[in-house]
C-alpha cells in the first residue's frame, strides 16, 4: 500500500470518527444518518456494473441545505480495455473492490431532493476478468477522483430513492484495430494501436437509502 493510500485510509477513519462523535448531537435534530445501497451500469468507457453499500451522515444547515460525509465498499467490473474494430466497439472488464470516501452537499424541498457526492475512491483489490489470459491479480484501475450528482424522492420518513450519474476516474486501454483491404487479398494488412489513458468513466446509478 502506497503512502498516498495510507494517508487516505487515515482520512476514512477520521471521517468515521466524526460520524460517531456526532451521534450525541442527534437529540438536537440537526444530524441524520443513512445506510444506503447503490447499483449502477456504465456506458461508453464505463463499467459493466457497480454495487456499493455505504454509510452517510448529514447535518441540516437550515433552509433545505445539508452537508455530510460518508464511506462505503464498492464492487465493480470496470472497463479495462475498449476495442474498436471495423467501426464497432466492445469492452473487456476486470473485477475490482475499492473504498469510496466522499463529501455530500444536498438540498431538499418536502419529499424532493438533489445532492452531489464528491470524493476519492481507494483501489484495494483487482483481478483480471475471464476475457483476459492469463487471469489473476492486477493493479487497481478504477480508483481516484469521483463525482455523483443525484436526484431523489423521499418515500416516507425513513426511506428514499435516487437516480444519479457516477463519474469515476479509471485507467482504460484503448485498442484500435485497423485493416486495409480484404482478408485474403495480396495487399491486405492489419495493425493494432494500443494506449492507456485515465478517464472519467460514466455509469447510471440507482440508490436506496434507509434513514435514521
């Protein structure tokens, strides 16, 4: 684990400690807490899917505004390779576990609310998917800065649903296969160009929250 990851882990524990210290203040009615589960599906260079259970704490600033923080554990199948051939594209995926830590800004009117989570995701474990030979463990790729704007609806006092768009940094290998002529012709040739780049990869998410 790198020094950067150790520093970020310390920040996680710091945020969780703040949440625990905030529990006595709940009697004042300004703090709220939620256990949430979010699931998403990507498009473009995005992941095949993501599943994230998480905990969040929020403080009511008044006038419908809230500020908070949270952390979770995310399992995802991010896009590891994006292949373009003859005008068609396909994606190869890997398997990854990471820890997203975030700050949350929100605003709500009655049952309607909007919020934005912004933070950093720490890659902790990553494996090649079945599309890759050989398989096995690899360096994390679906980590770094992320942002997730959401729009939602409260379903009574303790439940809420929200739709969002997760934008997560990810290392993706772009492979472009070029062919000249038709296979079998004397002048036929083919070539593949590959390069890696770090992108903000998109996924549409749906989230259920139990509030207490």
